[in-house]
């Protein structure tokens, strides 16, 4: 399954964020709007660093063991492989730009995970709501393992589930 460059906005109603994606060379620019209380669970990008620049609102970040709240003009770089998350800490929409360096095939990851959310297949904590959702989530995590690693359930549990649920195609 391949995904074209996204011209419009992707909305995740569970995590309550809107993103507009734009490739820039090998990088991916992610313009993000987060509703009050919205955000993403802990994850890491194994092969990409992520540069965040807050434009509006108050965004709480957890980067490794550090917790900080950032406002307009604040920036932070998250090195590749570092656990991180963000949440809108204010009462109004927050806006920031993130740049994934390199962007790899993150567009598909954003589209597929947001589609699962719109279909009611994941909880606010990122857990699947059914066996069908578990299988689909395992396929997505396997397909985009170079793009993102999530930490709920723990990666070792995910590896077991992926090995049981995902049928990999053999090379010809």
C-alpha cells in the first residue's frame, strides 16, 4: 500500500490533533494543531530526529525523563531513538511545527493511525479496541517500524504480537 503526499489535513479525533504534512527534501514538515488536552502517547523515531517549534499555546513535552512546558517561540530537538510525547496544556488550541529529519515514509504512518482513530479502533492511550484493531495496529507498527515505536504496550510485547499476528511476505 502506498500513500501519496498529503495535500489536506489529517485529523485524529482520539488524540485530538490535526496535521498538515509537507515534504522538504528528505525531511517532513508537520504543521500541528492540538485541541486542549490533546496530544500523543510516548513514542520514539528510531531513525529520525524531531525538531519542534511552538507557535501558539502551551505544549507540555516529555523528552526522555525531562518534562517541560513550552510556549510561543520555544524550540526543542528530540534526538533519534529518544522517547517523547506532547500534550496541549492550555485552554485554547496549541500550534507547533515539527520537522522529522529524515521524514522516511511517515506520511503513511500518520494517515493509517489517524484512520484507525476515526474508525474507533484505538483508545486515548493508544490501545486497540478489538482483536481486528489489534491485528491492524500490529501490521502498521511492523510496516512503519523505522518511522515510529510506541511504548504502550511495551515494545517486547509488541514484538511478540507482531510475530503472531503479522504474516510477512517472503521475497521472490
